C-alpha cells in the first residue's frame, strides 16, 4: 500500500480495547501465580489493616452512642467535692430532698459511702484482701434512675432495706466470686454477715455502682454505723437538653447552699460521648502500620513489574515488531501493576470486613464499616499500583523492537 507521493504507508496500530487490555494485563499474573500472590499480599495486609481499624473504631463508637441514647442523656450526678484544706466535703443529709424540689427534676436517688468497712466472701479471708470494694447505703429506686437493672435475684425493698441484706454491683459480684444467687448466700462486711439478694447489671452511666455492695440506709445506720450523709446523688431531669442544662446550673447551690463550691456536678453521658469521640485517638498508630504495609506492598509490586519487564523482553520486542505502539506497551504493563494492586486491595477489604464483623459480634456490637474505610483502602491500593508500575511500564515502552529481540 502506497501513498499518493509513492512512499509506502505505515499501517496504523489497532486500538487496544478494554477487554484485550485486561487479558494482556493478566498474562503476567496468571503465568507467575505464586510471585503475584506474594506481591499482592503486602497490599492486602495494608488495606485489611485500614479497613479493620476504621471499622472496629466505628463499630465501637456506634455501640457506645447507641447505649448512651438508650440510657438517656438526662442523668446528672452530684458528688461531694473537697474542702479548702483538701479534705472530702460532706453533702447535707437533706440534699436529695432539696434537689427533688427543683423544676424539671423527675427523680432523685442517692447513695452514701460507708467508711472503714471492707467486704469479704468469708470471715476467714485476710483483712488486707479488700478487692477494692466499697459498701454504700442506697435508696430503693436506684437502678431505674442510675440506668441499670437487676441481673439476678431482687433489689432491696422497704423490708429488706432495714435488714442486713445486700445487693452486689456487677464488678463486686465478680470479685467476690459470686455468679448467681443461692439460698443463704452471704458476705462478711464490718464484722457483720450480710445476706445477698441480688446482683446488678453493669451500670454504664454510673460505673461506681459496679464495684459497690449496696445496703439500705436504715440497715447501714443500724449495723454499719453509717452517719446518713449521701456521697452521690443521681438526678433524672425532663428529657430535654434545655431542662437538663437548667437543672445542671442550679444543682450545686441547691445541694449545698452554704458551700456550693464543695459540690461536684457532672453529666455522665457527656463524658461517655467524649470517650466515644476519642476512641479513634490510637487508631493513627494502627493506620500508620497499615500504611507501612502498603508501602511494602508497593515495593513488592514495583519489584515484580521490573522483573516482569526483564523476563518478557522477547514478548515486548515481538509486539512492537507487529505494530504495537509504545503507548500500548506502557499501558499494558501499567494495567498489569494496577490489576495486581486491585486484587490485593479487594482481598484486603474482604479480610478487614471479616475481622471487623467477627470482633463486633464477639463484643455484641453493631457492625459498622464506614464507606471511607473500604473506598479509601481500595483507592490507596490503586494509587500505589499505578505509582509502583509507572517506572517499569515506561522502561518497557522505551525498549526498541530490535534491542528487545536481540537481548531476549
């Protein structure tokens, strides 16, 4: 075929269709499966780490926020602060009653720490082994207000509150080795046997209850020499933010009008929300480890592509001799690197999602995998594949047909 000037024309290179490009790109992976698998493994580990870290953080945060929403954000606590000389202050005995008169307050319950009383499973246990448990006097509707419930047995009532009867917090029961309520179950406290009638579920908004042994106010006065002063007051307000904030601003002065500065007021749900927001603080470290794994994977991809170019010089020379352009050769090897990274990234997303789901189910949490976790991981894998394969692809495209065939 000649042109009008009599010179022979150069046939135009056939366009490389997407299907053909995928087939060409997969040749190196299919013929060198073990090497490609090991190279993609670094990408998979890095992406799996990214997906798992972000997924676990999101699942844990969602579970905590769901728990906060279930328990409500309208709980306020009043505790005894410190005096000017650093000693522990005392809340007035009348403080719970005065707080109950505030507009917007729905319910008030309180506990009082019984000092110098330790708890043991048996009177024969050495006094030094206290298990860091406290004995608290309590009112009768504490679980409902504090956001917990009775896991086993029953709570105190008007009759048992006057007797040497106790209810254990979740951690207290565990440390005492009591996992169920048996007839006649009892513990030793302050030289007095206390019969156990119930075990509470974990109190998310009031963790101090978990490590407490609770007895009625009348029983604490009669058997444990309790002075009657509350140390922690739990206040439920009308379930609106405005009402909660209004009561919050008045609690200190209402609880202790003479020394309001010696009263500490807090909102447990606010602290838990801050904890949920801070759960990702350590995730940066694990994301960094994932990035290192991705970097190792990128080096592996670049290495395998350089070796692939050297091993396939005869193929490159033959394709160039048959009319393939430099751009097509470059695109072929670049697509091979991207495909290798895509395989590793996809495997990493699957592994990370499985790890997140397994952990979340084990912790009885909601499984949440943020879109930015898998999308970001996949995008990072594709970017790394493109960058790692760019130089080998350019080198392959620069090989002349004669030199490639001669050195093959």
